[in-house]
C-alpha cells in the first residue's frame, strides 16, 4: 500500500487535540459518576467508536492507495533543435534592431510554445557547434539565446552542410531502436539565406532518409542593408560597403528536400506563428508510448466507514446515572 499524502504537523496536531479534549471529557464524566456513586463502564463503547472514526478520517486524508496495475500511456513527443546562423551578415539592420536580435526574440517565442518538448540550440557559420544539448530546461535555453553574438564564431562565410551533419549525428545518438519510444525529429534553421557550401543538398537527402524534417526561417529583406562593424560598415576589396540581402532560395530548397517548410521574418511580417503551427501539425505522426504503474486513491472506503460510525455514535445513547 502507498499513500498520496504524508503525515504532516496538521494531522498530528488534530489527533493530539482530539485525544486531549476527549481525555478531559472522560475525567469530567468520571467525576460526575463518582459523585453519584455510579460506574458507567459502557462509556468505553463511545470511547472506542469515536477513536475509530477519527483514525479512519485521518487515514482517508492521507489517501491510501492499493491495487496497482500497469497502464500504457501514449503521449506526443518531439525533439527539436534550433540552429541559428552567426555569420557577420546577421548583424545587418534591415530588420530592426538587427537580424540576430530579431532572431533571438523569435527563438524565445518559439521555445515558449514547446515547453513540453526537448529543445537544443546549435550555432553555425562555416562550422557548427552545440550551444545547448536537448533539454527541458527552458530557463537555460533562454540564457543561451540571450547571450548569442556573431563574435562567438570566426568571421567567415556561411555553410549549411556542417550544421546539418551535426544534427544528424546528434539525433542518431539520441535514438534507441530497441525501445518503443519514438519522437519526431525537427530542425529549425534560422539564417539570412547565404550559403557558400557545396554539400548542402547531399546532407539534406541524408536528413530526409533519417526522418529529420528541416523548417527554415529566413531573416532579412530583399532590399538588404550594410553590415555594421564598430563605427563603420563591412567593405569589399574595392572599399565599397557590402550589401547583404535575404536569399530565400537555398532555404526553400533545403526545406523542400526534407519535407519541411520555409518561413520568413522581414521588416514587415513575421511568420513564426505559422512555423509553430506547422511543427505542431507533425505531432500526431510519431508518438511516445510508456507503461506506468497506476494506483487508485481509495480514501472513500475509510471515509464511508467513519461516517457510518459517526451515525452509530449519534444513535447510541449511554446512561451514566441509573436511579
């Protein structure tokens, strides 16, 4: 037998108070009976009945649980990685206050909608790194997201292949075919669309074979903007300011190859709500099955018996003085 509640100071005080008041009641009855030279032995019947129903009430409060059984619980589960581009172009200000700051805001919004799923954070430029492994700890994720800076990685171009390969490796490590448990594997890749790698499509095919869907989120505008560097802007070899623009084609292609979808965040619109809905729509495809021990709180039985004894106590009268 197990208990839903533990004995607390409240139950101890309640029992002690009842016992103290009842002892006082018995002493008073004894004095009255002694005065009239009577011996009310039947008073102990009341004593036993009342103590029994007080004990039964305490037992029902504690919640006795017995009759354990196995029950299969099927729940919807997802493992979600968010990969954010930290190349220098993410400092562009065509989306205010900057592409990266806007991406941070949208990531915080994203993880708040999936608080029952495991979420991990990756950062990449032409290399990819794990910022946070898969976790349920949203406070830690929020802290990692708030500290993202383009200076965390070397200033270089953008290549999607390394981050796609890293995602595949991490999902494979966290997959156990011998278990019944299955979860949907999702990658949300956030970038401005610049991709200078050559193996992206090859890696996308591998992700599709591993049932890993990639949802891409483009940050920026078609007009683009310059890239701030300290008090100046990034310049090319001729000394002219570099203009970076949102390039959706690689992101659209990557999403299509893996069965995902492409969404945008610009200076006018944000499609993050649509992204959240699209991820939610795949929840029903893979489910997590668990077998748990189930016990029922049987408080009603001692409580019903206590009520029966209370009724009996009311109906049963005892003569203390006989004439």
